[in-house]
């Protein structure tokens, strides 16, 4: 049994309750919604919302766009006729499985014909929504020193109407085509998991467009159109659904059910599969700021709220009650070679670390968003979501791009402590997490053996500062860490302007004292031994 249009009738209750082939044909004829970066969370959450919209009679199919390696399109989407098998992993061990069919077309912009097709779609007045799940680094146009990346400078020097490899330049170029086609209103909706995502998207796109304007490549009128939020809107949003990489055990279960095309493949760095496994909990909160027509999201579990509510929920989730805890478990789990996040929650010291990080250090600066009480949200994270042993999430997945996550997941809390004149010296778990991350950068696990580090755009630069350090050998900790801890691009502030840098240096010295020092330091600092 394979997941494709030909076999839908044989899937019984798993199959969509609408004609998928007919929907896809109509979607190609009249596109409405473009999505950039159709990865796992898109396929099981956002595409499912599109699926539910379609099933209810609303024509909002998605044109899925792969801006990077076309193999992602070929392996995960095209071979399954753009459908996904969604597998929800409940804490009681039960599985909820359904076919998700929210996409009408798939394009890989590195292929010339697909790029040309995307340009043609972008010119259509029927399209009024472009959404994104491209991770934080996809929006980055500056380096660690705050200068424009060389690749971005090259994009600014190129033809705005041409193909652009950098995703932000790609988007700016597509908007240039839309402007020239009449400039029908459109909303650019980031659903990536970081603070003020819409603001960052707007800033990056406008920076590139301003570069083109200054170079004389586009007229001032294009900038005026882009900056008019009735023409081009950039709402902020918060998305929350833990979606691990496809797991081999789930693949095996699907094979036992009769599926012959649900193997996990690794054609490049990331594992790909025709299914997505995820937890049942999910939130999508979107600022009520749209240009042109939008789907009736609120009828399908999405909260459309004013900016303050969205901002408060975002700060609760991204900067205090979930994401910082995830990063803490990620770097510590990699160092201690824990296989999954849930297994870390059964470790006394690691559980104590994230409990202290959330309850003692995060909640003091949280504002109740009104959608859910912060205490209830945090309790669900720590007692239900993270410990879900049926949700096999890899710490290395969460450790990806940590340098891009720290300024939001921790830097925003530090800033709030400073703004509210709270005692930064009272923070204990947070500097321990920073020290663990610096220790992680050595690429040596706590057992003294080599550790494969997760991808990070600043990894080479950061590792250079600690490359000379050897476990058990004396070293000038301050000289090694000062370039890292003073970097405002990473921490939001210069940590040496706070009491935190001294704490981090002291903890780091302990963590590099010998093999096993990570385990010993965690146990000591969390008072568990």
C-alpha cells in the first residue's frame, strides 16, 4: 500500500473526505496561498489547517515552495502526490493517523521552470497569502558583527527580477514582480518559532528592497508600496507544536499497517519521510493584521488576536516557558548523550534545571496572554509534553542553530530583568545553560569522546574561540569566552555588563575540568547529589 492519489480509495477512514485530485487541479488554476519551506511542522499543522478549510468548502489550497534542495520536494511530497501521513503521538501511547491533503502544487525554486511558475503565481490577484516555516536562520541577512552577509550584498547587486538563492531576496524579488503586475494586497505570514517573526521578516525584506532602490534597480514607489501595510502586511505569530524528525519506530509501525513507502530516507543531511510524527498539543496565534482576503482561520482552531495578546503569548512561550527549556535540554542532552528529550526529563538534575529555568527565572517576567494561563502552560510543558515517552525527539534537532535562538529564548528575558530592575544575580539556571552551550562548542561529549555538533551558521566562528581548550588542562577561560559572551548579537546584551558573564566563566571552568565534569556540575548545581 502506497500513499498516492491512485490508492486513496483503499485507505478507508484515513483518506480525505474530498476529491483531492479535483482540489489540486482547481488550486493550480486558481492559486490562493503560497507557503515557503514546507517542512514537518507545516505538513502536519499548517497544511492540515488548509486541509480542514478545503474539507469545509473553503478554497484555500497551498502552493508549497522548496527554496533549498529540490530533493525535499521529490522525496517528501512529489512521490506522495503532495499528501502527508500525519501521525499524532499521544501521551497514552495511542496513535491518531490521517492523510493530510492541503497542497495543490509543489515547486522547487532552484529549478528554472519552477521558479518561473512561482513568479507567474505571485502575479495573480487570487493569491493573497504567503506563509513561511524556514527557521530563524532563513531570515538572517547580517553576520555576527551586524554587517550584511556577503551573499546578501551579492543579491542586492543583482537584478531584482532574477532568481535569488537567499530566501529573503527571493521573497523581495517575488514582491517586485507582484508590484509590477498591479500590486494586489498580500499578507506575508511568518509562522516560524521565534519572537516577533513578522517584524524580522519585514525588516529583512525591506532592507534588501532598500538596497535595490539605493542602487537604482527599483523605483521609490516600490518601497512605498512595500511599507504600506494595507498593501503588504507582516503580522507576527506564535506557533507551538513539537514535531520531531521522522522516527524509525513509527516507520516500522506504518510498515506493519501495510504501507510500503513510509521508510525514513536520508538523501542529504536531514531525514525525510512521507509521514510526520508530532505531539497532539498545538497553538497558532496570529496578529490580526492582514492585507487583502484571508482564510477564516479562527473557525479552525487558530487564534486571531490583537498585537499585544500575540506578543504576550509569544513572550510566554518563546522567551520563558518552553523554548528556553528546550534549548537547555538540547545542549545538556547532547553533552550527556541522552537519546531523547523525554528521557532527559527522567533525569533528576536535568528536570530540576528546566523547572528552575521556567518557574523561578522565567515566570517573574511573564505577562498572562489571556489565551492560557502561563502557569498552566508551563505545567503542561513540564509534566505532559516534554515527558511524553511516545514523542521521540532528538536533543540534536533542538540544538540546531542555537546561536540564532539564544538572543530570543534568553536575551529577551535578560532585557526584561534589566528594564524592570530585577536582580540578575538571582539567575542561576540561565548562566549554567550558557556555560553548557560554550562547553558544547568544544565538540567533546562528557565522556571525553568526539561529539557531532548540530548545524549552526556561526559554528565555525564560535568554535574558533574555544578550539585550543582541552579537558583537564589549564586555560584562560576569560580570553576564550569574552568574544562570545560580549556579543550582543548572540545574547541581546553584553553579558559583561551584567553579573552573568562571571558566573558563566566560573561554571565553564568547572565543566572543562575533566571528563564527567558536566554530570558532576549539573548534579552539584541542581543539588541532586
